[in-house]
């Protein structure tokens, strides 16, 4: 043991006394803060095997509520357990947000399509135009001009995939950039 009279000895003696005091005080402080584990079963320590089995059972019965609570309670422990039991982490985008599965994306697309159909059904069609050559209401303008011949009706479009016309590309003469 170092002597008390040297500078180095005083510092080491102080560190030794401080460490011993912390060792003596830590258990009573822990019992005062956390209580006794025997009277608090929620503070009991579980082995990794027990914890792995509990999570595995939750995954098998698809208990998302329990799994979400555990992930929020201790994210680090949750990820460690899922790695041990072989559950893959969900894919994430550049911002770290989970990427939805293909089924979720299709569900959202179907919901949007149904909403669009409902919105289209609610639209009131505009009032019909008067037939060509019909006279204007009395008192408006002069005599009606001769009616133009009615064009032939266009054939109705057949059912098939929608195609989009390619957009024209402006031509830029070489060397003008």
C-alpha cells in the first residue's frame, strides 16, 4: 500500500477509499431505488434463452402488440434478440425509414384507385351543349349563321391498355450549348 505522505500515494489512497465507499453504498442505494427483486417480479432477470423463447413464441403467434411494446421498451435488447433468433431486420430507405412490403404498397394503390372511382362518381357532368345550328335565344345577337355539317361520329375506344404518346424532343443544333 502506498504511503500517505507522497503526492502519488495520497491520490491513490483517496481513489481506494472512494471506490470502497461506493462498493459499500451501492447495494443499499440500488434497493432503495429499484426495490428488492424478490418482491418485484417485473424486475427479475431473464436468461437469454428464456428471452429468445418468449420472443420466438410472440413471432409464431403474430403478437404484434407485444413485439411493438418490447421494441419501444428496449430497442437494443429487441434487436439483439431478433438477431439471435434469426429474424431479419426490415429493409430501410436512405432516411432510415422502413420500406413497406409489396402487399402494403398494392393495398395503398388499391385504396387510392377506389377513392378515385368514388370521386369520379361524385362529379356532376356539365350541362349539355345545344345542338349545332340551334337558334340563339331571342334577343341575343343577330340571325344565326348557317349550321356547319355535323362530323361523323368517332368510333368508341376499345378496351385495352392505355398508351401514352411520346413527347416531342426539341432538336438542339450541335455546338449551341
